[in-house]
């Protein structure tokens, strides 16, 4: 009986305390009452652009390239599908690099260049890999190498087995914005 009295006393204490706490203004429902007004942030004036930032920087193109497409080596056996797959991977890398800045962009373009060089080792007459490599070199301002690859693309038109693909690649290259900085030279290299 003694235990029952104690439990009843504890229960009564809990109920009274709960009723008291529920009537306190600090313990109201979180969405009760009027909402607080939020102050609008003030618009800050942008500082005027500095004279250094206003002047666009001129692109410096590298005209050097150590490429030799006309050596006397015997052509290797072509692995066209492997080269196409590698060219597509490198194209994805170049697209990804467009969204990046700084060292991350440069590293991604260098990886794409390496992938495209390996694609051309698999199939040295692949027009798609040749065009993508020219684009990658243009992105990193290697004008000389890009022009040599565009000349190579023009030469590939003369090969019967890749002539059609080379013509399509040249058609795309004439509209490629990566070559806009040296469009006249690029068109001349492609025979346009």
C-alpha cells in the first residue's frame, strides 16, 4: 500500500508539473503566434572595375610543334574500335574541362591529350581522334600542333578507307570555336 501511495503521489506531481509547463509562454507550439519579420538585406554597390581587369588579356599562341606524320615507319595494324572508344572518352574529358578553371582544367585537358595520343597509336589514320587532338591543342594554345593535326586531317581525305570520316571531321572543324583565334590559318591547313 505504501508503494501505491508513492506512485500516486509521483503521478500527481508529474501531471501538475506538465500542466504548469504547458501554460508557460516559452513552451508553446513552434508555429503558434505571429511570425517574425525578416529584414531585407541592403544592396551593396559593386566596386568599380579596376583598369587592369577591364583590359582583356591577349592570347599568346605557341607556334612550335615537334610532330612528324610523314616518317618512313611502316603503318601499324589499325584498331579502329579501340581508337574510337578512346576518342569518345577524351571528348568527354574535354567537355568536362570546359566547366573547370585553373589547374584542374589544365590537368583534365592534358589527360585528354594523352588519351588521344594513345588513340592515334591504336589507329594512326583515325580522323575523329585527329580532330579531337587538334581541338585539345587549341584549348591549351598550342597553335602549331593544332595546325599540323588539321593538315593531317586534310591528308586523310585522300585515303580511300577514311576519306568520308575525314570529310565529316573537316566540316565539323570549320565550325569549331576552339579554332576561332586562328581561323584563317586553320581553314588554310584544312584546305578550305
